[in-house]
C-alpha cells in the first residue's frame, strides 16, 4: 500500500491506495519529491481536466534500475509511488537536488515547445509575462542561454527585482502601462495572462512579431486589434503541453535534452526552488501557491 493525496469535493484528502502497476511502456517510481503546478490548483478547484490524484512531475527512484529520474506525468504525482512513461523520464542531472529534479520538466518542456514555435535568433527581444512563475523563471534562464534580450513582467516590485537578479534585462509591472514603454519593440511574447494583457501585447510587438499564448490567467476573452495585427504581420500561437500525445511529448523531451542537457549538467540551467513542504503539509503548499507570493517552484518532499 501507499499514501496519496486525492481530490474530494474540491479538497485534498490523504488516502491509502494500491501501489500502481506499470504497463509495458512505463516504469514504477518511488517518489521522493514532486512540484506544484498552477494546473493542480485549477484541478482541485474543478476548473481544469478532472483527475483523482493531481501531480504532473516527480523525481525519485526508478525501481527497475535504481537510477534517480525526473518524470513528466499526466497526473498521479501526489503519491509515494507513481508510474511514468519510459519516454517521458530522464536521468536526474548529476548536479541537481531531488527538489530541482522534481521542478524541471513541466516548465522546461512547455517553455521549450513555445520557443521552438517562435524560432528566436540571438539578440532578438522576448517579453515573458509572469516572470516569477515556474514557467517564467525557467523561460528567463532558457532565453538568457539563447542570447535573447529579456523583458520580464510581474505583479510586484519584489518579483520584478527577482526577475532582474535571475537574468532579465528589463522588468516591468504588467499592472502598469508596460505596452507604452515597449511600443513596437518586442520580437516575441510568451503570455500566460491573456485578457486585456493580450490586447496590450499587440502594441508591444515589432513588425513580424510572434506571440505564444500558453494560459489565460487574466481572462479568456480579449479584444484583438486585427487591423494592426494584419499590418504588422503578427504570428499567433496557442498550445498546451497536456494535449500532446505521448510521442509528441517524448520527441520534445529528446530535442530539449539535445539543446539544453549540457546547461543542466554544468548547473547553468536549474529550476528555481522557492520553498519545500513536507508530504503531510501538501494543503499548506497549495494555499501558499494560491497566495501568489512565490518566485519559482514550490516542491513537496516525501
Ligand atoms: N500551455 C501549457 O502547456 C502550460 C504548461 C504549464 C503551465 N501553463 C500555465 O502557465 C501558467 C503558469 O504556471 P505556473 O505553474 O508556472 O504558475 P505559478 O508558478 O503559480 O505562477 C503564476 C504567477 O502568475 C501570476 N498571475 C497573474 N495573474 C494570476 C492569477 N489570476 N492567478 C494566479 N496567478 C496569477 C502570479 O504572479 P504575479 O504576482 O507576478 O502576478 C503568479 O505567481 C499557469 O496558468 C499554467 O496553467 C501552461
């Protein structure tokens, strides 16, 4: 038997459960840490794909080989044991802690997928909305390694300073008139906000600018100034990692490793860990994420 956290009536409840059986294309992992993602909070609140046991990424021991691994999951990470697709599992980089391994894949592969869509060239500029998020802190680092000029947005002065410390060249509060100061100067945008921020993004874009919308935390409806977008030859992309099939995710992980493994192995790319919580205190970790005071990833250690 094992312990796991299940969603019941929009609350997390600790339960006993059978240890899962891996299928032929899966491994069984003894979980030593998992990280929180905003999607988990939405699932608990019933606002996103329904799952019984949340948890999109874990780090622990592959019980077949004894090797430490990081794994991307569909769900089920909030547990002492989890099964993962073999092709969505990577060895824990040797200089990473378990917490860092648990906080890597969901953000890194999402950011990688979106950067690939926009094909950035060194020296181009990118606006990363939500620079303090798990996604944002990974995006700032990956874009810095790619030689991009980084503008990060966040909602408070502390977070703006932390984005600058992490490697952003400019940090702007998205509650302010960031679009006026960035007028027509930005080549690419990664947007987790949507809503009225989407409309203001268009003013920021240079001709042939590109936007990847990956979440809509500021609202799922937006006014799109189509005439301006047309005349500026704007490209617009939307994507969710979750909706990709196994093969597509595996192929992205392979290609991410080809481009970024060296940076992980020498420690120049590592998830930013805001805080760690004990397994028994998971509901506190979720409440902490809801308060939006974190910078980087929140990890639960087992
Ligand atoms: N499309 C995909 O494939 C994909 C994959 C992974 C994640 N995502 C999405 O990307 C976003 C970031 O995920 P994450 O796990 O990195 O999040 P996170 O660490 O919880 O960070 C979210 C940050 O966004 C800002 N924010 C602005 N409006 C918000 C709102 N209404 N509610 C909550 N936070 C708000 C907050 O920073 P400030 O204090 O600066 O406002 C908050 O700290 C989420 O929406 C997630 O669902 C999408």
